[in-house]
C-alpha cells in the first residue's frame, strides 16, 4: 500500500489530527520523523494511505492544522 | 484513621487511579513525545488521551491547550509570570493562597507590578472588582474557592469583567477542581490552574494550566521533543510550556481520576460533599465554645475556646483524625476572618468521607 507522511508541527498536533481523521475512518499511524528532513529537527508526523490524502488535507485545513508533506 | 485533610491532598483515591499509575509504570514506562519506538508512541498516546479526558471533564473543546506542570503552584507561577506585564496593576482576592500571593508579591518587588485586593464577600462581586480597575490594570488573578473557608467566587462574574475590560483572567482552581461543574467553553479566561492530587483524585507531582492562547513568554526552557534545532521553545501549545520529561504515571492517574468523577457525575460528587458539609456543621455546632469561621463545599474552619489550633489538631491526630491547623499558606484569608495570629483548625471533606467519620470527629472534639 502506498503511504503518505505529513509533519504537523508537534506530537500533540499529530494526535489531534489523528483524532479528527479517525472520525472520518481514516486510519493513521503516529511516527517519528527523521531530523535531517525537517526544518526544526525532531518532530512527529502521521502516516496514512495515500488514497486518503485528499480527505486528510481537507480535514486539516478545516481544523486549521498546518502541515507539510514529509514523504509521498 | 479518619482523613479530613482533603484540601491538602485527597488520601483515598479510586482504585482505577491506583491501577492506572501502576499500569503506567509497568506498561508505559517510556518517555512520551521523544522516541519513535512503539513504547514511546504508546506513552505519547496516553498523554494525549489524558488531555482529552481532562478537557471533557472541564467541558472545554481544546485538549491541546492543557499544559502539564509539577503542581498547581507551578501552573500559577507559570501563568502569572508569563501573562502579567511589568509595571502593570493586578487585582487579587482577600482569600488568596500563597501560590498566588507570593508570585504577585515577587512581581511587585522585582517588576514594578502593583496590586489591590478585592473583598470576596461583597454582595456584588462584579461591582466590587470593577471598583479596583485602573488604567494600567492588566489582570485579575483569583482563587475560585478558598482553601480556608470554602467560600467560592462566581466564575461567570469574573468572565464578564474580562469581556468588558479586556483584562487577563488567571484562575486558581486548586480547591474548586473536582467540586465544581465547570464549562470552560462558556468562560472567557486566560489561564485556569489546578492540581491533580486534590479534588481530581490524581497523585501528587502533577498539576496543569489551561491556557486560552499560547503565551508570548515562557517560564521554563528545555527539551520539548520537537524542533530541537531551534534555540527557542516551540511556538504552539502545549509543547511551548512543557519543557522536560512529563510525569507519565501521574498523568495516567489524573486521567483515571477525572474519568472516575465523570462516571459518577460531578453533580453527584458535589451534592454528597455538600451533604457531608452540612452533617459536619450540625455536629460541630453542638461543640461548646466553638467558633466556626467558614463552612462551604467540604471545607470548615474553626477554633475551640482558647485552645491553640495546633494543639487541637494534635489531639485529633492522637485519636487518628487528620486535620490541618495554622494558617494554611493563606495569610490573606486568615486576615479576613480575624485568625491571622491564632490560625485555626480546618477539616476538609471528600466524596469518600462518611457520616461515621464525622461522628468520630464529634466525639473527639467534645473531649477537647
């Protein structure tokens, strides 16, 4: 399965995002992101099936949670 | 043993709290929000789940604005020292605990802050506090419930003042949490601070501050588990205000504590404590030469004749009854009730106290 990973700034925001997405039946996984690939270094992100990408970004935009795509 | 010192800390905890604390140590003993391994992720999820349980209990929609601290004193220091500008004016009540009064006095000495004290027993709290507002008033910092008399300050009056004047509102809910049905979504506030280990039935070593917005300043800087290259703390809550490792077992305990209260219903807890307060009062009124200074919401303070308060408390302790005497770290409250020199004896009840225990108290006090 193809997955997409996004960074949402902090582990708490990642959890918040996971809760929002779970309500839409989008399965996600909390992951630690490599410091070499993020601006500030050391953060958590969420990984999900790439097929759910549109749903994910729309929901995060609605909730005002900023993100950037870490890995596609 | 009869434990009547719940305002200091609740002794009897729900079994679910004890199991949660033990379980956190046994099954989740990894640092939350730091590593990427399975155990750390599970610990991270437990912490967020605790934020959610607390926010549900407080009827507040933003679990990510709950910041964990060492205790309520730390939470209050954090709020007071990051939200009150230098050379501004602050309004506090005549009931404040030293966890509010001392940091305010410290700001007065070091940062040009001035303060005035409002009368908590005024008929119209709104007008009473309003009368203290000056051009440079930046904040109201107030307890919601006295740890000496049990007297409560109406949160909605405070909220209305904040809305009208745009000044900050920092709330000390140390005694009110777990014994008040809060709906923070309906309250305008800047910080709401509480300990885990009193009315919320968690364990010592944890408190929290609910911030309405991420403060510009930080009190403590250190590792936050994210953005390690940045020299400053992260901009967003809660990580901005949570430096260092979180006390995971205590957080698990607090989660279980608030869930326990919610499983019974906060209104049920309140009505039982109110009932026990009335029962205690009816017994105390039978004691010869007793002077009762305040009695509300589980807290009753008194003296018996000329018996020094510590002596009274010691005699009660000798027969297995735990109370607290003295000034209760609240000199302003004692000044208000006229016991600044003598102190007084305080009994403080929890949901777990019983009428039989109050009978024992009565029998012991009769002999003093």
